């Protein structure tokens, strides 16, 4: 039923008890009937790109649900009943009007992918750290000034997106994310990053452009699997010598800093394919 011009759906949809997949995205729905909570066999529910300001608590009865897509609506909260969606693996809540993360999410132990980007979040609850199966976490383009140290408990995490916030610092515990391969931290207000990020031995992409960094920690010498490093648009006056150890690096962005010279150690980057040094003060 997706991509029509529906403004409502009948409560009788709740009688379709054999239904496993329901696609209602791309309509003009402003509300949903509570009877959708009767669809005990439903595994996939697409509700994104509508005009929902709330969803019925009865959706929490959908115990078979593995995917729930609610992005691109007008939600500012979620019902407490969501705590019972313990088989959910994918939850998309991006592009809504959430100013806080519902604590109920901490109970979704099967969740592997959580989209919360482009909301109005100013803080995150410690309960996010309970999502032990989480592999991909999207928190970009909110108004976060900090993130809780409990994010370090998400040891299954492979991708973490925190760009486009107002972060001024990061918890050292992020260095515990041993499986992390991609870390997006660009377009924040970071003046430093913790040395513990050097423990992220699986990291292949690290994006730090558009911050206020004037140095990097020595611990970065251990990021030997890193292939992409973006440090452009910071306040670096020298290239950290640690970069010379990043033998896997193929792309290095250092443009739009305050560099006046380059270290000979840059010549050690034998895998480097793209090097951006433009708009500095090199003589």
C-alpha cells in the first residue's frame, strides 16, 4: 500500500492475522489504528515518510517484529510499549522530532541497526549501552554536546556516526569498541580526541574534519588498518609524526589547516593514493 495518498487505514487491517509484511510508507498517514497491534505474525512494518505525530502503544504487542521503519515522520516520543519489541533487529527513527532517546530502546537486546540521525537530540541515555547486539548506530546531525561513556559497552559495534553535532569532547571508553571499522566525528567542536582511540585496531575509516583540533594523540600510531583519515578544516599547525606509521592509509585529508611544513615521515605512507594538502601555509 506504499506510495499512495492514504491519510488513514481501517482498523480491520488488524484482522489480517496471517500478515508477515506490511508496507505503508510514503503516504500521508497522521495516525494508525490500535488494531495493528493484533498482527501477531508481522515481521516487517514500513511506516516511514508519513505524517505520524504518534504511534499506538499496541505496536508493542508485535512480538515477531524484526524491522520497524518510522523515519521521516513527526514523532516527538515513542510509547512505553516498545520495550516489548525484543526481536527487533532494525529500527529507523531518523528525521523525526525526537528531543530525547526513549529509555525503552535499552531493552531491545536483538537490535543490530538503530537510526536516530536528524532529530533534535541534545543528550543520550546511559541505557543505550545495553544494546549488546548493536552493529550500526546513527546519531549524526543532532544537537549532542556529549555522549555517555556507556557507548563503550557496545562491543559489537562496527559503524558509529556522530558527525554534525556539537560535541566538545569524547569519552575515553570509545577506545573499547574493538570491532569498530568506521567512525564519523566530522563537523563537531572537538578540540582534542582521547588517546584511547588508538586502541581501535579494526578501524579503517576515521573522519575528524571540521573540528578545532590542533594536535593528535600519540596513540594514533597504532591505527595500522586505517585506510581513510580526514583531518581537513582543523587548526593543525604541524602534521603529527604518528601518521607516518599508518601503512594502510590510502587517503589523507589535511587541507585547510595551518600547516607551515611537512615531516619527512609522510614519505613512509607507501599505500597512499590521495593526499590533500591544499589551502595551508606551506612555503
